[in-house]
C-alpha cells in the first residue's frame, strides 16, 4: 500500500515539473532564508519577544504567473529548537514592483524529528505572515518575512486517580527571517 502511495506522489511530481517547465510567461525564483523564532507556552514567564533565540533555516522555490499580483511557493524549513522540518505550500499576494509588500498564508506539512507520545510525528500546520521584498538587481531580491505558525499537538495530562487525559492543543511560534532569492527566468513580454 505504501509503495502505491509513493509511486502516485512520484508521478504527480513528474507531471507538475513537466508543466511548470513548459510554461513560458512566468517568473521562477529560488531562495534561502535564515531567521529567529519565539515560542512562549501558557503559564511561562514572558521575558520579551524572541528571547529564546532559536533559529530557522529554509530553502524555497517560487512561481509567479505572468502579470499576476500573487505567487505560489514551496520549500523546506528547519526549526532548530523544536526539531521540526516543514514543507510549506504558500500563496503570497503582493503590491509594488521594485519594492514589494506582501501577505501570505500557507499549509505546512510538518515532521517532528523527536516526538514523544501522544504527539504525532507528521501533522498539518498553518502559517500566516507578511513581509517586504526589494529587487536590488535584475536577478536578485532581498526579503524579510514575519510569520506566525500554528502547530497542532497532543498533550498527556495524568490525573490523580491513575487515569490520563489526552488534550489537543495548538502551539504558536513566531518567526522573523531574512533572505535572498535569485530569479531563474524572467517574464516574457
């Protein structure tokens, strides 16, 4: 059964690559991001935003249709403190040409490297955020990204009477990242 799922995913990826490479009127960007993250659970002593200094590192690929004010992107992001690997699929809406302001939302399949029961290893997280981009050369852009991630988790709460309760919660993580991206193909007129 697992073999069939892997085979279907492989075929879908091949078809997507074929169609994305055959489109002519578009932009394709690849980039790298680095940033810091912050997480404050309920009941913790709040000592300031980004006080725990965990970092994130990511690679991304972005597609912009011809004359569109939105982009679709994907990539891989690693969160150091939480040992998470995310594969976000994002839709970004932007305003401007050389200097852009953008808003984005994403669904993020998330893999937990170190998981303790009853948490699941693979979950679907959500991301919302905004940022700025500046095209400093014809092929390069510097960008910032301020995002919030909402990650489902399950907590185990033992009771005083020998039983236990499993509660579904959502962990919130804030991140601030900077990055650079390279324009692979320019829009054709």
